């Protein structure tokens, strides 16, 4: 009996010993590394992430336009920002242990933790000179952003797995420090460093700030940065890399080059681990972003901006203007100007003022994003389409009697509205020179709207391939428009006979952007197609050829553009003619529609009440009514239009176009200019283009060389020179041998 009891006691003792030994072995052999890591972590400061330097943006001459500079942010742990109970309890325990080591006994550790947080906010407000209410607003902004991100991620996980409890999802941002004050000045930094030892949840972290070194002339091109959104975090290709992935609060490109080159400009964070004494134990350095070099010359950009500002001010009711200059044959964008512009990174009030300026629209990148009817600058494309398809040849002569149909008031040539004699017989070159509407109405009828629209698309967007129709590739900048080349689908009806006539003179539903117009003239000048580029490439690009357009067809279009500028009767003569370089080009006066300056927006609340606001923009209407950004109006009605229609006119003033290239032989540049509501292309657009080219001749002869010694450009000098030339030289015969159709 005794032996059995002894055996049971020994067995139980051995079993307990075995369990203890097994547990010890498990802790030592299996969990040893993890436990040692946790023990070491108790002796370490929280890891500090080191920000990378975002790549710089420079112009073609190396002038830096945007770059990062090192700075310091004041950061607070999210547990304090959100007053999370679990974090506050952990903080209270840490404070109790700290006070116990000093021999103190806190009456209530949690109350002490909350009191220390209150003192921290007061100290920060005093050290930084920022009102407490502003700090509270910053704190709430960070908390809202993190909560929005957490809710977004939680619901996304729940959609993929319905068992996920949304309320229990946690994200890494809830365990991190977040900037509450960015770019802390050195003097403030010193005052804060004296207070940091009292607040383990407050620290100064290395950071960077974006510095823009340009004025309003480049704002549309460079773009801006903004805080990363939930969708960008979700779709981030680096989401699995802790140091490379986006975190809430990160700044990313929101527009312009900053967005287009985001993947190149962004870098990868580093991390630094210190012990409690501040000694560096481990460091992974950050990987900086790569620099970007643009093809734009900011000196030329500024000069054109100033020219456009002057032209707009001299021609009311013009609302704005834009210009594009391409270097040939590479199609480098030398200038991409939208007037008016704005200063980089406008703050809230300044941004709202810019946004609500519905007349001048300074935020709008006109050169890329506005689709205008091209007017008569489309006529060279119509001629090439007619020659290519065989509906016209170099010998095709059409008589202009001032109208297309003898007994119809519509479809008149522009000579009727000027009260001058009809053009009479016109060949293709003369039709371009004199911009004869009747000639091109006829071409539009022969081609038909469908074929003409397709041919226009190919000339402007590039030759079709065996795999796909032409598609405008453009600059790659966000917001760039593709142009509108009508189809039955976009028209929501079939084509009509009138459509072809309208498209042939650049009116109707046909619309293109200024950069497309400049590239069209570059295509005509070079006889091949390349998309314009905004970024400097190390390797040359290969242009695409138009197999069905012969060399003689290109020559016919070029001769017409030459005469348009350089011979009497040309619509750009003498306003675009220059004594130092031979310019080829075309004017255009495109019909316009008025801008809506004020609309009446009507919203319906959840209880059926109707809310009304008269405002320039939807955002302004929402703000005036205190509605969220997701609210959509049920009605919107135009109230105020601009510009007014002049007495006796059919509509507002036309948009003034000029598009051309220079020199005539071995072209070096192509350009397009639009003056919104500026009036006639010959009266307004051509002189603006001449001023741009004159500046380039004087200041950038490597872009636009002279044919001899530089001479100032003026219409009067052009008239005198032309009269002298006309007296000494016969006018070229368009039907001479070199204009004959051939098999080239």
C-alpha cells in the first residue's frame, strides 16, 4: 500500500518535472530567438524610419524646378492622437514602472498618463507658437485619415472574406508615429528637444519637404503633391515591401509631372534602430528617387507666358491663351504654356479662389486638356486626306463664287462676310494660301464625314497599325485630352452631308488640343509622325511613316502653308511673315461657345427638402450649403454666360489660332497658339506667333536659326519686302513639274 502511494507520488513528480523540462526546452530551443528579440526590444528605442529624397525635376538646361530638402517633423504616436484605451493602459503601466524606479508611487497611473498627454499638447502649442485649437484640428485630421483608411481596408477584406469582423481589423498605421507639425524651424526644434524626454509618445523625425523653384508659368506642367489616398495604398505595386509601400500621410504626385513620373521620383524608406542610450545598432539607408529631366526650356516658357499675357490683355474679351512649341525632328516639347497660371501649391483659400474663377480658369491646363474646334488650321489636313484618297490631285481646280450652292444662303466663303470679291478659280495650293471655304466644303463633300474624320484622326494621332486604330499617345501627363474625331457613336446619330463640309474647315464636332495642332504641323513639316515628348530620352525614337501619302502630296501642303504666310493674299500675310527666317503656317478663327460663369445647383436632402445655391462651381455650391463632397445635384441651370455676343453677331468672338513651322527648309520648330475669344487668327493669332519666333531668333538661335543676319519682325517691313519680291520674282506655278503627281 505504502509502495503504491510512493510510486504514484514519484510518477506525478516525474510527470511535472517532464512538463517543466519540456516547457523550458521549448522556451529555450523553439522560442529562444523570439524571446531574446523581445528582451532586446525592451532595451531599444522604437525604430525610426528614414525618409528617402524624392527625385528632382529639371528643365532641358538642367535648371532644377522641384527638389526635396531635408527637414524635421514633429510626430505623435497614433495611440495618443486617437486616445486609444489599450495604448493609454500600456502607457500608464510604463509610467508606473518608471515612477517606481524613482521610488515614487502614483495614485492613479492612468490619470497620470492622461495628464501628461494634456501637458504635452500645451508644451507643443507654446514651443511652436500655434494655438491649441489649431493643434486639435491637426490631430483630428490625422485621426480621420487613419480611420478612413482602416475602414476602407476592413471593408475590402470583408468583401473577399465575409467572416472578417470589420471592428477588429487593425492596420500598421495605428502603431506608428504621425507628423502633427511638418517642417519644424530650427529655433522651434531646439525648444522641443528640451521637452522630448518627458513625453515618450512625442518625437522629432527626419523628413523632407518639396521645394518648387519656378513661378506660375510651370505650375500646369510640374503639378503638385498630395496625401496618398486609400485606393493608391490598395493598388500600390510595392504593398508587400514594408519600406517601399505607401503609408497613410505619405505625399504622392497628384497632377502634372509629379504624378506622371511618380514611379521614378518616389524612393524607398530606410530604417534606424537605436538603444535606449541613443547608440546606433542597425541602419538600413533609404533609397532616393531618381531625377527627371524635361525637354522644356523654362526661359522660353516664361517669355511665351509674358507674350500671351500681353496679347490677352490687349484683346478683350479674351479669357486666356495657350501655346506649344516643338523641337524638330524629335518633337521635344520646348514650351507648353497655359495662361493664366498660378503659384505652386496654393493653400486652401487661394486654391478656392483659383477654382472658382470660372472666366479665366487658371487651374486648367489649356495646352493639353482643352479641345477646341481647329478652324482653318485643319484645312491642310483636309487637303492631304483628299490627295491621299484620290478625291483631288494637284490639278484639281474649284471655282469660288462666294458660296457653295447658288441659291442657298448658307455655306458661304469667308469673303462674303468681309464684303470682298470671291476667290475665283482655286487650285490646292491657292486654296490653302487664301483659306477658301468653298474649296474645302467641296473636299468635305467628296470625302464624306466618316472618311474625313478617320483621315483626320490618322494624321493627328498617327498611322493606324495592323493591330489597332490610331490612338493619341500624347505627353503622358494626367488630364491630357485625346481630341474628338466624330463617329456615329459619339454623335449618337448617323453622319449627314453637312458634317463633312464642317469638318473640312475645322468646325462642327471636330475638336483637337493645341499640342495636337502643333504636332500636326510638325507631321506636315517632317513628312512622318512622332508623338511629342516631355521627357529627355537617351535613345532616339523612330518616327512612323504614312505609306499612302507621297512626297509630292506633302510638298503641295507645305507650299500652301508657305504662301499663306509669305505672299499677298495669304491669311497670315504679313502678320506672321519674318525677314530673318521663312515661316510656313496657317491661321484659324474657330467658332466658340460661351463659358458658364454661374450656375444654379439644386440638391435634394434625405428628407426631400430642396437646397439651392448659385455658384461658379459644384464644389463651391456644396461648400456654401455645407454638403459633403459626395453630394450630387439633381438640377443645374446656367445663369451667367461669358463673353456676351456682340450686336449683330451669331455668337461670341472666335478663338484665334495660328499653327506653323520654321524654317521652310530643314524645319527646326513647330508651334501652335490659341487666344480664347481673341477674334481672327490672322489679326491676333499670327502676330502672337511672330512675337514668339522673334524672341527665339534673338535669344535661342540654336532652336530657331536665322536665314541670315537677324532683323526685327514687323508687318510693315514684311509688306515692303513682299512688294519688292513680287516685282522681281514671278509667282511659282503650282502646276509646274515638281507639283505633278508621281509614285513617290
